[in-house]
């Protein structure tokens, strides 16, 4: 079995050749400067849309336009007041681009490694995505219907793709997971690992270690994934 740490992978136990991976996951997360986009979107719910007749309308019940407006106002206010925030549950390509441009201005892009290296101690804004917005997109509504009525909603595929790219480039710092979706997100993580769509160290920094680096209070749990 292989155990994943922040900067290394080591073999543990007697069987060096199995396909088991031991990871840390966060529990009981707390942070004084976390801002949850899902909570901020709740007052903007459009009650006039009949999403029960057309499930794809859920994307507009909590619209991308409203989410982007909220996001831009928060980031602008944070920078103006020289504060620090971590924005959870972002779902839009435009949000990713805003933070990408901010990180370029702050000199966080490492050209030799072709990725961003975030100064978590001093970064004014960091962002995180819900794993549900990485797994699902607009095209899944017809099949899965109300079972994917998350907030923020699953967006168009271009937004989903942007989130995955931002995870790979380290613009997105954290991925939030939920116990009730465990079977589905485990399947998704297995797929990422087996298809080598993301570096293992990078993935688990986003799931656990970056929360610590951003100064979250948290407990630690363990999970074993077998590929």
C-alpha cells in the first residue's frame, strides 16, 4: 500500500505491489475567513422558474450571472480592505479567470513548473470547488434530474472543464467533499487516479493539505482507495 503525504508518496506495509492508496481527508473544518458561495446564493433563488418541468432550468434558479456578481463584489471588497478570504463552492469559468489573473499579478506563476504556487500565508483570496461541480455538468440533468439539484448548480460543460483545469494548474486550492455522496466521489477519484488525469500529490493537497496551509482548523480522517 502507498501512503500519500503533502510532498511525497511512501510504501507502507508488507505488500509493495498492490494498488491501494492511503490518504488523509479533513473532518470538522472551521475557518474564520471562509465565504461559502452556496449560502450567499440562497437569497437569489428564482422562484418563477418551473424547473420541475425542465430540470435543466435548475442552472438558472441560482443563475451564473448572480453568482458572478456576488463573487466579483466580494473579491473587490477583500482586495480594497486588504483582508483575506477563502471562497468555497465556486462554479464558473469567469471566477477562475479572475483569480488566475490575480495570481499572475501577485507573481504566483512558476514558469519552470508551468503551474501556480500559492503563497497561502499572504494570498488575499483563495478558492475552492465542491466535488459535485467537478463530477456533474449541465448535460447530466436529463438523466439524473433532481438528484443533482446542488447549490451552486451543475453548470455547462465549459465551466466544469475550467474547474478541472484550474485544479490541475493549482488556481483552485481546495475540493470540498460530502459524506452523503461518498460512493460517487470515490468513483470519481478512482477514475482521476487510474486515468492519470491529475497528479496524486496535487489531488490530495486540494482535498486535505491545502486546507491546513490556508489555516483551517480541522481533524484528520483516513481513507483507502483501491484502483
